[in-house]
DNA sequence: ATAGTATATTGTAATAATGAAACTGACTTT
DNA sequence: AAAGTCAGTTTCATTATTACAATATACTAT
């Protein structure tokens, strides 16, 4: 049985992004302890003395959603003197990208304390969580332009239209479909699965997956993207 | 007299970049306490309980170089279990850009414990300082491509050739002079000072300064750079 | 089978950015 | 005054980006 100590002045907070119904959303939980009991807030946690810092958000994600090997990026350190009312606590913010179909919340009665909220409908948050959330969204928007990390928000197999809708949701602007496809074709990091969508009431779209190998080769060669 | 407490499990470390003799350099200090006494290392420090986190690197810079209002960016949090041998300490890395002509080290005898070292000649460093340094350099290279932060490394008045040499040093590649000038002219964030270099043994170059106002206007309009 | 509906997919012309060479300017050194 | 050195401009060919609309396909309803 694990018996390690928590470091009580250092925490992490996580902005967990998902993509559903064509919208970019984030996962919030209702606080069940004081201070700020009852408010929706970012999932967070403290660091064990015998635990690497980067392990903490991964552990928290696993506890909350059951998901392992989640895509995680650091947002930054937040350390204003009075950010946490009880005592001096410095927190490290992270964002995670998950495929929300891997983690559909029960809409039943018991799940009231965990909610997906569209990023433009986020309510008032406790402590400096609004600042952390805003910083995470800004970083995501920057990162997604220069690295193909958006795939982490989609299922294994996806259509080009889904991918475009995702980019439009994150960057909050319309993208020309023909140019988008041309750019993707040129970069060549999509693997054509030679499969079609099923059970759709219109022309079925082709399915693709992300070609990670190809992407890593390009990065080594110093290739740079810009969506 | 200030009598506040240091938080002993949270520190900051600073990669201080300067540009001199056409080379990108960083400032290192020789440790005068154990552990690792005598090794060159990144300047760092601990956080006071009544001090905002972001104030710490600014204070350290001021103590070390006398410079205020230095350009500072966060690199990230470094929190491996055994990164610091004595006890569990998590550190936040920052990088700073300073105009090294504002802070010329005495090359005399007393300054042996502080040195500018070219970024491709950095020696072995204690703890995880190599990791922090590498991360800082990677971030600088990324940031400099999308924001005109390089100006912080140059004197108030500079020539376009100096600016180009700076970019070449940071990005470690040759840039076409004609296109570099065209791009600058188009962006229009340089203010032509209508002044010339003096005491040079060739045609004197025109001097410019950075037009911060213009830059901020462009950013508001959503302009994006790519050098 | 046919028409209707909804989404998938494709091409072309105009414009802008880039890369490369040849030339002029201003000052210094010999 | 001739030669050297770096500053800065002009021009042109090549390549990349942008803007823009018609056709193809799969399914549904009749």
C-alpha cells in the first residue's frame, strides 16, 4: 500500500479539451470541498514527494476519465501570492486533448459533478482558474497552427471534413475546403484508409488516419507547418 | 528591513541570452556553494512566501546584472523527483533577453565567477540545468520566428545587417539579405532614424529602432509573422 | 426507377512570396 | 586614384498561396 506524502504547496490544474457536436469543449468538475464548494472548476491535484511532476496530470486524467497515454502539454506556472485563499500554493497548468467519444459522460443523475462545457460558455471559475483556462486556450490555438496535434481530439479514423470542422472550431474561423485539402495532400501526413463512412444519409466520405511516422520524419527534416 | 521566508521546495532558474560578436551567448555563474560547488550553472533562486512567482526571475536579474524591466519568458516547470540531490525541489525555468552592451562583464580578475558562453559551447551543467538550457533555446528559436522579440538583444539603435546577423545566429541558418529587407519593409515595424553608422571603414549603414507602437497595432489586427 | 437532398470532391486563374544576380553607393586604405 | 569592403536597390524567374464554383456520389423518399 502506497504511503507517500503530498507536497502541500504545489499543485497542478488541467484543462481537458474535447471535440463534440462540432464544438470545442472542456471538462469541468463541481468542487465538493471548501473553499469554493459547489463551483465548477478545473480538475487539479497535488504532487506526491516521490512522483515526477509530469506524472501528476497523467494520474489525474486516469483517475477522472480512465484514459491513459493522453496527450498533455504544459501551459505554465501560476504563482500569484494570493491565488489560493487558504495558503501559498503555486500551480502548474496543463492542457490535455482527448477524443471525447472515448469518454462520453453519462447524462444520468450521478454525473452532475462532471460536465463538458463549450469553450465560449465557460462560467465563472474559482481562484485563478479563469486565467489558467484562457492561457490554455491561447496555447492550444498557437500550437495547433504549427503542429498537427488536433488529431488527438478525433477518433482513430476520421474524415477530412471532420478535421476541417475541428480546425475551424479551435481557430474560430472559416477555412476554404479546397485549399485545406490541397495543403493536407501536400504535407502528406494523412493515411488513406480506403474505407468509407457507413450509415450516413448522403455520399459517404473517405476515412483517414494520422500518419505519425511520416510526421516525425518531416519534423526531423525541419519541416514547418502553418494552418 | 524585509524579514520574509523562502519557500525551500520551489526555485527558478534563468537562461540569460545576449548577442555579442555575432554570436548568441548565455550567462553562467560559477557555483560557490555545495552541491556542485565550482561548476558553471544557470543563475537561479528561491521564492519568498510573499512574492509573486514572476517577480523572482526579475529580482534575480536585477541582483545579478543591475538591469530592470528585462524581457522575460517562461520556459516551463522542471520537476523530476531527483533533479536536485539534497531534497525535493521543483524549479520554473525562464529565459531573459538582454542587450549585452548594457551589461559588459569586466574581464578583470574579479569577474571569474560570471561568464558569457556561446550557446554551442556550453559546458556540462549541474542538476537538470542542461535540460533547462536546451528547452530555453528551443523556445527562443520558436518564439523569435513569430514575434519580433529579437530586438531585446540589440542596442536601441541598430542596422539591418545587425538584425539579420542576430536572426542567423539564433536560427542557425543563412537568410537572403534582399528578401529579409523586403520583408522588414513590408511589415514596417522599423523606425528609420535617418542616422548613419560612424567610424566604419566602409559605406555607413542606416540606423533603425524598433517601432513598438506599430507592432502592437499589428498584433491587435491579428497579424502573424514568420521569419 | 426517378427526383431530391446532403455532403464529398476537384481545378484554374490571379496574386504574393521567394531565391538568385547584377549593379550602384559611400567610405577607407594603400 | 585605384582597389577593397560592406550597404542597399532593381529586376526577373520560380514557387507558394489565395480566391473562387461546379460536379460527383450515396443515400432517401416517392
